[in-house]
């Protein structure tokens, strides 16, 4: 008996372009065999007008009805790689069952993460072992499990501050601002003093701006050279 392998990673940043370029072979990875790249397959159909993995991710985010702004630190896509041991995958391929394996894998992804969230999937045949790269957009329509857990645990995330707490916070904030103001005033006084000293050290003649030296027009220079040469 062999193993099925599942690798799940969140993509960092606001787009996953580099990863898409590798998956779609716009950038050829060193370990890929270009003579077999034509065997790679797109396993999830894109909506009309959507071309490729990047657009599919963006399209899902734009059409999922998200009402709140997505912050820069929120995960936009989860990378899922499905494969198996080399022996098993070769065995599946030799028996002509790779299509079946792909179908099963896509069905599992859709059943697990929701059909609309599985926005892209590519079968790679040009590396050592056949595998699928899937892109899952992690949108949750209900409450997040973590938020729900916090509520049941009794620690509400946004508790209203009591007036005494607010008074303490505001007092501290004011004190900080006063200190910052004082420091800035001191800095300003120092800078002004320095400016005065430097100004006093400048000799009076050099303070006058020199008139700019006029360069002859370029064409005139060229004519001059031609005349000299001929
Ligand atoms: Mn790959």
C-alpha cells in the first residue's frame, strides 16, 4: 500500500503571480522537462472571460460578495499540492488510471473546500512525479471558527472599555503627546541656532547667486566642426 500526499500552504502577499507563472510554465522551473510540458493539463474550467490562475483568484475574490475590505495581511489563496509516492503515481499512470485519479482529486477538493473556492488546478506531468497544483480561495461566509471559539470561551474580542479605563488611556496619551511636543520644540530651537551660526559663517560674496553660463546651441557646435574638417 502506498501513500497519497497533500501539501497545503498559504500564499503570502496580495498576489500569487510568481507561483502562477511557474505552474502555468510561463517561467520554466529547472526541474521541469520541456519535452513533456505539453502533457500538463488544466483541470478546472475558468469562468467566461477569465484566463489563467491569477485571474481566476482575482475573479473569485471580486465576485464572492465580500463586503469588507481585504487587508494586506489576509490570505487570498491557499496552494494545495496533491500527489503520491513516485511508485504509486507511476503505477496509476501505467494502468491508464491517471484521469480517474485527477477526477477523484478534484472532486475531493470541491467537496472539502466548496466548488466555487477551488478556482484553479493544474496537472503537472513534466516533473518527476505527476501531481496537481490547486488554488483554493479561503472565503468563509459564516463565522470564523476562531472567532466563534473566542465567544464561547467568554472573551469577546471587542469589549467596550469602561470610563475609568478610557480616562487612564486618554491621560497616558496626553502625557505622551506633551513629551513629544516638548522634544520637538527643543529640536526646533537647536536647528534654528545651528542655522544662525552657519549663516553667520558664510562670506557675503558667495551668498550671491552666479548668473548661469549660457551654452551655445548644439547645432552651432556641429556646424563649426564640419567646417573645420572640410
Ligand atoms: Mn509542479
